[in-house]
């Protein structure tokens, strides 16, 4: 058999290679049944060798005695313990391969799946704040109720420094009251939702029950505090994990730092060569630098009177020359002119002609998944948001942008959904939130960082976004969809209206923005799920 590089593999070599590649004779193939350390080392060699990947795998790994390859992936590894020991023994060999490559991007060649269970929302947000190279998936507050107890106790993080202080009882009493209220209101709120939106004949009982339950949990999630324990699944490459470990080590929260230590221990068993620098002097120095930078910023408090502005969405900054820049970027790949020249030409075009070029570029979008191209990355917008923490938790997951938040606090008050007033539960809901605010204000005098664990999701937080037009298309159309939570749908809708006002020609193609209100956001999605189930049964 000949591969595209002219290598000839004997029948015996083909048999050896077959378990580790998806095909033996095509130019496009994948690797399988290989540990991350092997794949990472193999690809790092790939960029500096004239050999094909299959030939390199055979010659320099499988048939190299010092690689310990057979002990790691061969039949000798009869169980996980043997394989782990073999991997440790072979680690030195692979590190020698990797040491020849100073580029940090080599650490992107190995990845790992990790579960972080029973961590607070403080930790979850710290993890999810990493933008690139990590893909987090968090336990949903819409589909899973958070009222379960373990050994008679609600599942929230008990901050060590508070539990060892005179505030311990106050802390637990406050959080217990929040969870008690949450638990006690789920059934009555769901009954009210069902009475307000009766099931019609075309909706199955399953879809209706699921949609009304999701609506009730959406309405009540504001009672959940930042101390609420959740689960976060992560897939990421070594470089991203290494940076995450460094950031976690710099946190002001002991829980976050402890999670980082535990995460390092687990990654050392999965992709040790790619995350080892996080625990070196270099990693420690970087963590200290991040902590010092945060502390330096906190030391400067501007002398500005407190603002009473509760506007949810503020477009702070945009480029008045955006239209011409986008037109120039559209034409740039099809021209031999410098970008600056094209921008000057575009500025002198009549408005109607610029709009026609943009309209033709966007074309006929069949769905929101048909996103405009990179020319729409030429212009940026800066937004300032003031909304409940629940909305922040959802929008924070968008990573192709710059975002930063202020502290979790109670200073901006909380939001109250009108449905809770209509359901007759607003008094109990607000009483629990008010009690939490009082506890925050008491405890933060001694523990300003730890007091953030007490802040419920209903309280408002400020955060900023800086994103380009292309990402704005994605974020706004996704988050304005009918099945979304009302709090972040309102933000996406206001973003759309603000952009349409200043740049109508650029926003014209953003045609999948739902500006309506929907009583049961999840009902249509549940009905589609029923349809898929019926099709599968047929």
C-alpha cells in the first residue's frame, strides 16, 4: 500500500497501523485509540519532518523502544492501572519530543475532558470566563430544579472563612431561606403557569408539562444564590487548560483556588506534558501578576456620585465610519488595492450604493445559521449592561468578544417578573431576596469577597461587551429566539434596536430577531421534540 507521500507499507506494517488510523491509503484520515500525550507529541514532530504522519507514527513511536508505545496502547495494558503506570514511564520520552518546540501552540495539540462537580456558581463563572480553547457545559437552571438536599442540607457552598466566623449561622440561615422559598414556590408557580396558559389539543401532555415546568423554574431562578452548587463539564486543549489553571490560582476566592489545585492533579493524569508549566515558578509568577493587576485596579476608586441609572442596555461606543470600512473589507479580497485606498473610495460612494454592496454581500439568508462573512468583523460596538445575574450567566458564555463584569452585589436592586406578582407569590419571593441583601451588607463588612456567595441571581449586575458586527449577528439572533429566557431576550432585543438605529444598512440583514413576547418560551421546542419522537417511532 502507498500513501500520498510515496511511502510503501508492508502488510505487516498495515496491520500494526490499522488500529490507530481511520484509513491506510487516503490523504485525509484521523487518529484513534491513542492517548493525548502521544497525539500531541506526534503532531509536534509533524511540522518539522518530511515524513508522512503514518510513517512517523510507525517509525518514531510504535517501533521506537524508548517510546513505551506498546505498554501504553498495546495488549500489555490489560487494565487502567497498568496503562497509567506505562504512561508515566514513557512521559520522559514524549517530553523530550515536545521540548524541541518552544511554541506555546504545541500545547494545543493535546486535549482532555474534565468534569467539575459540586462547585459553586462563583467557580463556574470563573471557569467559563476563559474565552478560547475551552468548551464548558453547565447544569441548567431551566431543566433541573435545585431544591435537592443531601443529608438534610441544601447543596450550596459553605465558605470556609465565613463558617469559621461569627457569621456562620447567619450565612446558613439566609441561604436556607432562599432555598426553602425556591422549593416551596415551584409547584404553585407551575400551577399558575398552567392556569394562565392552558394546554391546547395539538400539544402533548409531555411537552406541556415540560414547558410549564421550565417556565416555573425560569421565573424562580432569581432566588438561587451564587453559592448554589452546580456541575460544569469541560473539553479543552492543553494550552487553554494551562492558562485556566494560572487564572484560578490568582483568584480572591479560596474555593476557586482549591478547584484549580484539584484540576491540576487530574490534568496531570491526562495531559501532563501540556499543563506542567502552570505549577512551575513561571506559572506561579504569572498567577501573582494577575492577582497584583486585579488588586491594583481595585485600589483606584473614582470619586463619582452613585448612579441611579437602571437602563438595561447602553450602546456606549461605535464607529461612525463603520459602513465604509465594511464595504472596503467586502471588496478587499477581490481587489489589488491597499485597504486604506478602498476605504477612501468607499467613503465617497453614495449611501445607496454602499447599501447595495452590503445587501448583495449578505445575500438571501435562509436561517440564522447563514452568517455574514469576515467583512462584518471590521467594525466594533461597546455595550454596557445592567441586568439580573441570571441573564449575565447566560450571556457570559459567549466567548468571541471582550467582556468584563463588576462584583456580584446587591447595590443595584433586583428584578421581579410580573408573572410572580400575578401568581400571588411576589411577597414571599421578595422577602427572601431582601433578607439575602441584608445578610450581604452585614457579612461584606468583614468578608467583602466571600459575601458575594450570598447574592441571588435576581440582583442586577453591570458588565460590558465589546463585539464585532459578525458576532452581534450571532448573539442577537440566537438570544432573541422565542425559546430563550425573557431576561436575556430583552437584552438581545434592545441591542438589535440600538444597532438598527445607528447602522440600518448593516443591520438590515439581521432578519431572524424575534421582537415578540411568548408566554411559554419552551413550548415550540418541546413540540418539535414530540415531532422528532413520532418520526423516529415511524
